[in-house]
């Protein structure tokens, strides 16, 4: 039985378009090229789309986390207060509608609402459409917190995408919407 060559050819650092130093950042194109070299025929067509989306998601999430900590709010609370605030006056939604709009389970919404209610950011009130309907309403304190937080978060995120022109942002937003709808359709159970 013949084993691997004990002296494999080692490529020069940077031979694939990026430094081969440990911890070096490679482009998604470098990663796709390496997989095509190492595994010819492997389905690599998604790498240059999905990998940057994951990386950007991490960068945006990390930056948003820093902004939220500075604003004194966590991501789950921001999500809850934001969806209620975006609903417009009287700033109240049913728990079912909150779950639908946030793509979060009813159980998670229940926990978020309980925590926000304990913190004085929302109150629960009986709904008008049925005995079991509960409306979650912003308090004055919750309204003030979301107003401050949304300005902080959206301002930072606007600065992060300023490297794209208005036209590029419009095109990218359209493509991402299209991809999101298609991926949702393909991943529905």
C-alpha cells in the first residue's frame, strides 16, 4: 500500500490570491477556487454568495451588539419594541402578530414580552377581537428607549453601507429580497 507523498509540494504563500498565514482572511473567491482545486466537481457556485453573506452578517451583528450595549438594550428587546413601534399608533400588536412579523416562536415572544413588561417597557392588555387575544403595548419608557436605540442602530448601519452608491444599494436590496424570498420558499417545511 502506498501512502501519501512524504514531501508534498507546498505552495508559496499568497499563491491563491491571499496570504497562507494562519488566520489569514481569504476572499470567498479564494475559498471557491481552493475547493474546485481540491474537490473538482464539488458544487461551489454558492460559495461566493453565501460566504460573504455569513461574514457580513457576523460583522453587522457584532457592530449592532456594540451599539445596543451602548444604548442599554439587547437584541431581543430591540426586535420586540421595534416591531411594535413600526406598527404605528397606538403602538400595540397581538402576540400572534408580533411572532408573525419577527419570525420568532410564540414561546420566545412570550419570554420577550414578560421580560420587557417586567422592565416597564410594555404592558399587556386584553384584545378586542377575542377572549384570548392579548395586545402588547409600548409604555412611555419603552417608546423613549426604542426612539433612542433605533437612531443609534440605524445611524451606525447607514454608515457601514455608505461605501455603496445609492444605485448600488438599491440594486443590492432588490437582489437580497429576491434571494430571501427564494430561499424561504425552498426551505419551507
